[in-house]
C-alpha cells in the first residue's frame, strides 16, 4: 500500500469514526439527557467529520497532481 493510498484510507476511517461518535453522542443525549456533555461532544464530532471531509477533498485533489 502506497503512502497516498494509506493517507486516503486513514482520512476515510477518521471521517467514519467522527460521524459514528457523533451519532453515539446524540443518541446518548436523547436517551439519558444529562448535563449536555454528550450533546456537545456529538456536535463537535460532526463538526470534526465535516472538517475532515473538506481536508480529504483538498488532499485528494493535490494527490491527483503528484
């Protein structure tokens, strides 16, 4: 596996992990309520996933030219 392939794989895996954690956080907040920590962490995970998507697109475009 080349470094390019590994980078794309790792970014994709990180995006999936962020969105999975976000879903878990929001579901946990909806089920148990609480002080809102799960809500904040879930939303931050979704934001991190969106940022990783933007980063992944930019990296993929740059890797095309290499």
